[in-house]
C-alpha cells in the first residue's frame, strides 16, 4: 500500500489558527454555594483575543435558557462563523435548531477530548484558580458580582503569553516619565493592576 505522507485534511491546530477570528467556544462549569447548591455558569469565549463575550449564571440550565444566552451573546450583525462546543446533553435539539437558524456552523469536539476546546477549558481553569478558589459564593447574584469583577480584571489587566504579554483589551505602554508604579487592587483585592501615576 502507498502511504500518505501528509494528512488528508488540515489538522485541528491548523483549523484553529486559520479561523481564530471567526471562532467562539461555549461551555458550562459548576460552582457550589455555601449551602451546597450547585450553580451553572455559561461562558462564551472569542478565540482571537481570548475575550469573554458573554456569561450568565443559573441553578437550572435548560436548552431554551442556553439558546437565549446565545442570542444575547451575538447580536445579528456580529455572528461568528464557527461555534465550538462539547457533546453535553444540555445542548439539546432546541439549542441546535437555534444555532442552525442563525447560520452558525457547529463544530463538536470528540467525546472525552477537552484538548479540542483548549482555550475555553484554560479560561475555566484560570477562573477557578485565580478567583473562585478564594471566595465563598452565597447565591446567584453573589457569583455574578464576583465573576463581573474578575472579568473586568481579566479583560483589562491580566496578561497572556499568546497575546504577546498583552491583555484581551490592548494596553498602552506607559513611559517612566509618567510617574512611579502604583498597584491598583482589582477583583476584590485578589489581583492588582500596575500603572504609572504622577505623584
């Protein structure tokens, strides 16, 4: 038999690199409250600048609720081309029909292959390690406030190696003439943003 020296189609990594500006990933993760209630966080991540486009919290996720979150995340003039997701049962027929009606192409990851959705899995891990492991969640509103505070830090201050040590919202370089370096607490004091300010 003649062996094929190159893959019959582009690799997964090549697909992600070629379509980074048109790709978003969605996923759920769970957070326990102080009363042992389980809350579900729905997350939408844009691949190009690792921006979190939308999130919401609920105690009872349904396919209808998830479809509504998708509509809130993408106004009609800002639809992505590809939507990466896992094969979770929460993405039922209603959800798939809504995605198909918007014209977005769904790309499903293989079973038990979180590496195919590495960006969103990495963000969820960062949220846990850098925020949720250090706070006590009381209820849905408490979790929403905590995540809003963390995402403000994540977008404006947290650096990413893949972005050239920049944040998802680009920061300007501050010359030494602007003043001394000052630490500004963010995310309830869990993290800091370092800026130059005049004395």
